[in-house]
C-alpha cells in the first residue's frame, strides 16, 4: 500500500451550510411577509430560469439586490420568501429567461448560469446556498402551475412554499428529487465512470435517481449494477448536497464492491473502470499524467473520492 497522500485542507462543499434561517413559521403570516418585503434591508436573488442576474464587480460579482432594485429589473414571474439572514429578509425573484438575457446587454450587470458561477467562483461562497434555494423553488413554480390532480391553474400561498388548487382544493408542495451518488470501492481501488455529457478527461462517481419505493442503499446497489455490472454489499452514507439542476438532492455514499468485472451500460456511460488510490489522488490534485480529473471541489463527488483517499469511509 502506498503512503496516504497529503491532499491539503478540505475544500468547501458547494451549496451547503446556508446561513439563512428559513423561518418557515412566518410563511403563513401574510402580514409579516408583506412587512418583510417593505423593509429597506430586504434583499433578493434574481433568477431567470437557469440564469443568475448579478451586479458586475471585481474580483466577484454581487448577486444580492435590494428587493426594491430587483423589482426594477423586469416583471417578476414569481417571488418566494427564502428566510432571514441575521434578521434581514431574503427573497428569490423569478424573471423570464428573456428578461434575464436582456440584462446581459446592460452596463453594470453580469448574467451567468449557476454552474459557471460555482466553478469559476464568480460570487462570494456564502451566496451559493441561498441562490441554490431560490433557483430550485423558482424552477418548481415554473413547472407546476397547474394542478396535477384536476388540471386547474393553481395559486401561490405560504410565501411561495405551496400552491393550492381552487377547484379540487389539492395542496401542492415543492419537490426535491433524491439522487444517489456513490463510490464503489474494492480494497485499494475505486470505480469511476464517464458520462458523455462530462468535460473531456473528467471521471466521476456513478449516480442515479432513487426510484419510488426504493431505499437509498438499494438504489446505490441497483445503479452500480445497472451502469457498471458491479454488485455491491454494504453501503454507507457520507453526506448530501443540494443540486439545483434543476431541483435534486445528491445523497453521497460509499459502497463495498463484491465483484470486479466491469460491464459498462453504454446507453448511460461512455466508460467506467477501476482506479488505484494513486491515480485517483493524482486526478483529485489535477496532476494525473494523462490529464484525467475528478469533478471540481464544490461538487460532492470530489468529497466522496477525497473521503475514501483519506480513509474516512464507514465501510471499515
Ligand atoms: Zn385541482
């Protein structure tokens, strides 16, 4: 066994550790929400579907507008109460894609997608969790305007956290889609795959949606078997990450591989294979001789691989 490499300080996992207090008990209090919106310290993140609107700045842009400023940028499609930051109200304001795109041409604005913002560090890190919160729930509103029970147009209640149907009285709550993302390990090697959608030379953990009626552990085993032909035994939970593309929750796990012959599902993956600790370590640190990499430090896959290299899995 090679000595454990020094991988340096652990990076921050993106979109986590939000400082926003969601203050869910205030959502039903329309008077309080109106009063929050009228306050001069009310701030808003402004989002046009996939695009985040920011005030251009250096070295980072400023994604937080006053709520008053946000309303001057264009007609709001939706507004949700995100919570309180040190007592100051925070909102998410949704614009149409066209309105956000048009702001690109205006001086003083920077409009970009959230992936680019996270990868390139275009805003201060503390803004990523509330932007993720706002983006995910605004996306849910955009795709759930009609009652899934009877087809009638629904209306927003609870400061953006529920939609009610006036026809059949059904209440609709925001959804989060659980996704398992896992590293199957076989002693001193781990299983990584490549999706055709990945950047060239990037390899990552396998991942897939948890299906209805399925436990996390079973989803980990099923996806690993389906995508790479590897059967897994023990599964241990690592940590999770909100993934607002558009509204998932990544559930990070390690899994004990019971078999070793990789059979790649070419409909899902471009390739999958075993990687040694030395190779995975070089990829994580961006000095693999062939230029192979893992996902960037803000992504949970990076942390799942790192925890295994650090000997911090619960698989024993
Ligand atoms: Zn209905």
